[in-house]
């Protein structure tokens, strides 16, 4: 499985990660699935509404997700929520143990962007395994 992320959207994720530093940034990805290819067509920045420390954890605003799902249902153009992104301030762009504990939907794409005070570095794509034992890396185009 591969993920196609247009440059302009990657740029927005990186900018969001930088703006939220040293806290984690997060947001939803909408787009469409075409066999083994997931194409991201839009990025929806969320507030990080976690009850835990926002430097090491994130939670996407449930209202954003609800509103988005309603809008997508109304549009009926095949666009769906295909995944989400979050940043790892001062940590590598690899899923953490906390991330693994949060994998409810196994068909969700996880984009993780590493960010430091100097700016973003790596941006990687993952997908939880069906048994949620770990993440598998996805090709990012
Ligand atoms: Zn994480």
C-alpha cells in the first residue's frame, strides 16, 4: 500500500507541526482509496485536545471529525477520512508505544512528522497491522 501526498499538503502539515512546537500538532487527512493507493486530497488541522501532556501526546478534536464526516456524507463524492497526522517534537518520525495503543481503525494511514526547534525533518507514513501488534511502514509518494 502506498500514500500519495501532494507537495502543497505536505507543506501544510510541516507548517502546522512547526507552529505547534514544542507541542504535538495533529489533524485529519481526507482523500480516496484506489486499490493499494491512498491519495490524500486535503488536510484538516485540529487542535490538540489531549488531556495528557501535549508535548508527548495528541488527540484530534472529536467535533472536527464529526463535522467532517457529516460534510463528506453530504458531498457523496467518494471522499473519505483516510487517516490522520501528528508531529513528534524532538523525537523521530516513528510510532511510539502510546501511538500503538491508540490504533482503533486498522485501515487508517498514520503520518508522523518529526519536528525540532529548527523545523521539521522526516515525514513518514504507517498503517497499523490488522492485529494491531505493530505499525507497518507505507511508501509515501
Ligand atoms: Zn506519536
